[in-house]
C-alpha cells in the first residue's frame, strides 16, 4: 500500500481542477438554491453551454478563444432566461423536473448526430485551448514539493481557476450583503410576503437564475480548457447531483462553503478511490468482492449515500445555519 | 423496430447477392485480382448476365478487359497492388438490363497486397422494400402503445405515491430497474455475489416471485425510510433530495451487482414476428401489452370500486381530511408503496422483455415517467395512465418526422410546453402549482 501516493493524490485532488470546477458550479447553485430557494436541477446545462461555447467556436468555426468565452457567457445568460421565463412560476418540485428535462434536452442536442458537424456528436470537441495555453506565463517545468506538484499547464489552469473562484465568492459576498441580496433571501423564506411588499418576485428570481447560471458556467470554461476536450456525456444529471452534494456538504447559504464542500468532496473521493484501488491491487480485498474496475462505482454509491445522510441528519451541512435553508417549504 | 431492421438487412443482403455472388468462396493463393458477378434481379430470381464487358485500368498503363461468362462472372488479374478504375461498358449489357445508377458505371478500386477484391455493379430496379408512411405509422403506433402501457405501470405508482405523501420519488426509476434485474436473476439462475447459482426457474414463476419481492421492497422503502422521515417532519424538498441520493445509491449498487452490459431474458430470445395487418410484433410483445392492460384495469377497478381504493383516492386528495374521517392514512400509504413498487417491478420486467435489461433501464425512462405523470396530472392515477399513453405514442410516432436520437427531446419538450399552458396536466385539478 503506497500511502505516500494516496496522500499526495488526495492533496492534489483537494486543490485540483475538479475541485475548482465543482466549486464554481456549486457557487452558482448556492445563488439559486442556497439564497433564493430555486431548485435548479439543470446546472450541468450551464456548464455545457460554456464548454461548448468555447469548444465549438474554436474547433468548428476557427475563431479566437476570447470570442468563444463571450459566446459561452452569452449562451449561459440566454439559457437562464429560456429556462426561467416559463418555469419560475412553478412550485419547487415542478421546477426540479423541468430543469432536469431542460438539461437533458441540451445534452441530447449536443450529442446528436444531426448536429454532429457543429458539436462533434458523442465524440465532442478537442484541441481548442491553444490560445489559452499560449498566454501561460509559467516557464516549462514541474512546480511542487516532492511528489506533490503540477506541471506548468496545470498550474496555469489552476491559477486562473482559483482566481475565478475567489472572484465569484467576492461577487456573492457583495451581492448578498446588498439590498438585492436581502430581497432574494426573503423570497426564499416567504415569497408571498415579499410580493405583498410590492417587489416583483418573478423578476428577482430571474435575475438570481441568470447570475447563478453565469457563475456556474465559469466552471464549464475551466473544465473545457483544462482538458482541452469536451464530451456531451460529462454534462449529464450526475454532474448536477454532484454539485448539489458539494453544496449541501459545505452548507447552503454561506459564501465560502461551496469551495470547502468541493475540497472535502474530492479529497474524500480521491482517498476512497486510491485506498480501495491499492487494497484491491495488494490483495487485501479479494477480487470476488471488488475488482479494480468496480472501484469507480463505489465512488457513486458513496455520493448517493452521502446525499441521503446529509439531507436526513444534517441538511445545513458543515457550515450552514439551520434556520437559513430553504428545505421546509412545500 | 427489430423486424424493420431485419427486413432491411435481408433485402440488402439479397441485393449484394445479385451482383456479387458469394465472393468469399473465391480465394486465389497468390496474385492480386479484381472480380465480380453481374446478375439482374428478375421475377424474384437473380439471372446471370453473360457477355457484358468490364474494363480495368490501373497504374503503369495497365489496361485489361474482361467479359462475363455464363454465370455472369468476370475476373481481371492485376498481379500488382495499387489504385485501379473499373468501368462497366453499358452498351455491352443485353437488352432490358440496365445499371441501377447509369452514372455509376466507373468505380475506383484500391487493391492491397495479395488482395482479391470483389466489385459491385448494381443492376435493375432497387429491391429494397420501403414501407409506406401509413404502415410505418401503424407499426410505430403499436410500439408506442406498448411503450406507453409499460410507462403507465410505473407512472401510476409514482402518481399515487405523490398524491398520498407529496413525495416526488426520484428513485422510482430504480424500482423499475430492480424489478427487471431480479426477474433476470431468477429467470437465468445467475444470482449475484455469494448466492449460489441455480438452473433458473420457469419464466412465469420468476415474474411472480419478482413481484412478491418487489412488494417486500416497497414495504421496506416505506417502513424503513419514508415513514420515519415523515414522522420526523422532514420537508418535502429534503425528502426529494433524499430520494435522489437513494436513486444514485441503488443505481450504482445495481451496476456493481449486475454488471454494465445489457442482457435479455433467456425465455424471450429469438422470437419470430407475428403480423397483424401492417403491424409486426413478436408474440411476447402482444402478451406484454395484454398483461399491462389487464393489470391497469385491475388497478382502475381497485381504485374505483373497492373501499381501499376509495380510501386511497381520499388520502391522495386530502390526507388530513381523510384521517379526520377515520381512514388509517399510514396503512393506506404503506399499501400504496407496496402496490407502487410491484407495478414498477412489473414495468421493469416488461421493459426488459421489450428492450433488454441494464442498470440504467429505469433511469433512462425516469424523465419520461415524470413527463407522463405531469402531463396527466400529478397525483391522479388516471391522469398518469392518459399521460403515459400520450408520451409513449408521441415518442415513437414522432420519429416519422424527427431523427430517432432526438425522440426523447420531443417528449421532454412537450413536458415543458404543458407546464406552460396547463400546469395541472390533463386530468389534474386546477390548483396553483407555483
């Protein structure tokens, strides 16, 4: 059992790309669910919009990367509006069903053979991040301590990613301290009371959806640029459920808790994967019980179990406040 | 679907046979060559075309002409690899025999080392059988009806669970999958984990035992998880997220136990289609539809005519009032869970018969079940039935106009549209849903 490898992998996972991506997705979801009480189960569609915005613009249409970023952001805003206008008058469980349906539609369209010329079908798009790595200021080499470290490309992605995370947290912090934030939190508590005060609840919800969507889509950009490859199946419902687990783990309605939740989530998953993998490899676990290829399934089972236990026993997560969670309304 | 593919493959095969013969039988030991058979489809037979001229031109000024013999076969030995052009002289074809595509009389043929390559010139009219739109529509409607009935079984359970408890059960798809998987384990005898394999049991017996086990699972769901949560006062959104977690847990547990490949029930493999007018389905498809109809009618009868059914409808309508009038709400909910799980399990078995069993079977139709239930009216069993039939028919018949891969998009689009126009669904009561 190579414990050094296990620990180094866990530490790298804690600050790595996946953590950044899910932290950004969860920050967006925090604005939707944590602060406004909107049950948006289509967050993966926003990530897909950003990723395909970048990937398609560069790989299919040969335009510069910054244009792809602009398209991705615009597409996310449009998706938020399209999603919000018809559905924000619906009750929470209806909204959940509709947003899942919308995310599935987005994924199926990106995956379809009909649009294969533009979106690449089930293979997706590759090799579009050249411009991004061209402006990498870090010289070639490995940066780190001992076996823990990243090469210059990964370091560049992580720098940009964590900068975006910090920026998003700042935006959320400032927003939620402002009068706008107070109205939005009130909507979460009691919509009718806010309406009776003369506020346009529908408009506030729509704005919240757009802002959360744009913050979430930043995760899509990092995901696309880090791997320089996107496939439609990355953006299925599983991604949204992971983001919810991250959010609830950290604690909804707290500024930095999605980030902490993401770090803990990926450290735990990395530890589980690696420990089980090493145990199977070293023979501690017989292959009749678990084979090497089944280790990944344990990860999903853990996520499902964690989601259940969290919601039953500690819905406010690690840092959340019990009084602030939007889970008791029907 | 299966039979349409079979018909197409059969005609493609016969078209190939027309002009190629079974070229695999011809294998030269050394030296490359190009060859072919010219046969004209006439009166259901493939008549060889003798005396036609084929010219092969190639690199290094290679040019050779061959004439088809009495069997319609021609051969040109090239003895080198390279890119060759094969041209059929259309004037040399006998009267009444024409190339199917007169512009395609010249083909580019690359030859690899040691290769004897057959070349295809299609003669005569295309023998592909193309169904008219109407018979296609009829076939699709039949398949849509079958699919809709299967979804209806699952949707009725989901709708009743929502009506009586308010829970939007995202793990319902997994109940469907569990039913399909248990049916497979019992029917084939390959039990998971450490349980001993046995020879497999009679399929009907396996289904019956599956339903009993599903009833137990439904009881366990309510007794072990949902009733304690209700007692604690867990909110409905929290319960919904718990059901999402349960769904993920069950799905990957099934992946672990069942494996990742799609399997089929041993008793239902390789069935010939039975034609009923323009519709061709296998006998087991008709039986599945029959079972689904009978079970749904039984459920409808139970809901309408029995005391328990009346109590269920009362609890689904207004639990507090039903409790005040003396109905044991917890018992009703327990029975709804048992029945809902059994119906979902039956849906899983029928779905497994129709399209194979995999750990994702239920999850893939979960959104369609939601669409059906929402379309018909969340909380009413008859609404779920109507909604399911509409969704099932829409999905299959829409493939006449939209590409098959996007058929789910159509159904999901309908869901969103309905929620805009008539949020309570077709049979739901007009209450505010937002």
